[in-house]
C-alpha cells in the first residue's frame, strides 16, 4: 500500500492539507475524545496502552517522547511506570493538549510531563534527545508517514526504542464482517451523537484501512533507518504494537 494513498485519506472534504484537517478534527472532538475511546473499544484501549507502556519502560529510560499525545493518557501512564523519567508530549491539536494539561495537573505530574503543540514532521528537539519514543493511534494521521519515522529516528538516541501502537484491520476472516459493520456503521453514529462530528468517526475506519499494517508497516519503519522492527497484534488483530530500535 503506497504512502500516496495514506496522504489522500482526510477527515473532511476540500483541498486543505491533511495536517490542517487533522488539527481541526481533533480540536473539534477533544471534549468527547476520552469518552469515545472508551465507548469504541469497550475500554480495551487501556489494556493496549498498558502493554505499550511495559514495552517502552523496560530499559529504564530517563527521557521519553510521546508523539500524538492527544489528551495525555499514554504520557501519564508512562510517567507513572518509568520512575523519575521525564515525558515530553506533542500533538497538532491545541484542544487536545489543553485537555491533557488538565489531566496531567490532576495527576500531580506537571513536574515530569510537559505537553506542547508541535508537528511530528518537524519536531522541536535536538538530535539524539530521547531514550524512548511512543506514538499511540497517531501515525495514520501523519501527512507523510515515512518523513514522520525519519524525524523520530533523528531525535531518538542510538540504541533508543520506538513503540508505535496503531489500529489495524483485523487479520481474522471471521472477525472482518463484524468489524466492518461496527466501524462503518456503529462508530460514526455514536461519534455523531457524542462528539457532534460524524465526519471524524467516518474518517476513522478509512484511515485505518489506508495506513500500512503489520509487515508493511515494519518494512516502512526499517526503510526509515530503524533496526529490529517487529509487530505484535492484539485483540484479533484490530490493534498492533510495532517496536524497533535506532542503530
């Protein structure tokens, strides 16, 4: 699946650049984002994040970057699990970051977690800055996926760990019909009711279908310069954790 196809999948109609549409979409749904995550996945997304955190903190990192941090759930979980490590979270959406900052303050972690608005394709960090980089449910929204991985490689230190959690089409033929009915019918309807933005949740299954998955994704990560790229599917393959290291 080519990156050209990924780039053409956008939340709204029009010629506006994908990153601008993604920013507008997440600003729109920020107040309902956490509720929708729980409803869409029946709470299973928390289990997926826990597994990602366990993978990310295994090497006792001191500096972690969480890209597409959203409302900060993964950043908070990483900080709690990683001892004295500091976590920098970045996201395109000011609306999502604002929600995240409130959650970080309520968790008492404002001294260890900093959240800011930034584009994943132009990260405001020096080369070799982080021990671990995480991305949860974000890479499918990148304007240019290969460029995003190249930028992650730049700011990750040699030997550092990459952990990417992403939704994927199920691998089981038995699950696929139910998945299609749920993602194309139920989720847009619930999304419209809860968030008021049906386009955002119609975009969701289209963006999942468009982004490279499993072996295709690990090939893309390897092509960006990472080594030891691997993937682990969760819950009938509807979510996948990709890991790699910087040589």
